[in-house]
C-alpha cells in the first residue's frame, strides 16, 4: 500500500509540474489500494469543488482499475454502466482524465492519484509527473 511519504512526494511533484507549466491552481488527492484518502492538498485559489473532483478521479481509477480517462471512454461506450456504478463509488467517480493508478517496483497496484484544476489532459500530465517524481510508475 502507498505510504504517507510517497503520497506527499506525489503531491509535491504534481504541484511542481503544474507550476512549471503555469497551470491554474491544482488540487491533488492520493488514495491507497482500497481507494481511501491518504494525502491531499488544495493550492491557493483552487475552487471549492476541486477536492471532491480530485478524490473522485483517484478513487474511481482505483475502484475500476483503469485511469479516470479510460472511465470517460467507457462512459461514452457504455453510458448505462458508468451511470449505474456511480452510486456504488463511496468516494465518487469522475469519468475524465486526471486520475491514474500507481504501480510499485514489483508491478503491484498500490494506490491512485487524482488531479483537478486545469484541463483534464493537463491534470493527467501533472499526475503522471507526480507519480514519477515519487519513484513510482503510472499504470499504463
């Protein structure tokens, strides 16, 4: 399972990438293998719905074992399925890019990160950078 030190490193790397790209203020959530929140930060100026969105991206990715962007594709391909499972997701389910599963050195899924604040594609770029900054691997 992902630990607090790794989660904080992911957050720091994610926010640093957002600053490097001059993006809007980011909100970052890291969840463990069970989809429960381990660490979270909301940048100054980040709107008040961003925490729920970031957590929903991360927990949704972890809950289904695929990126939140892939869940978005699933929503287009099978809208009734994604609509039906939304109430089953205790931490939310946000079907757009920005939520990535995290793999450790042994190839085991250990958690996920969700990012919200800029475009979904930019959120995902930052999520990936944060995972790599912590010495972990984003699930492909």
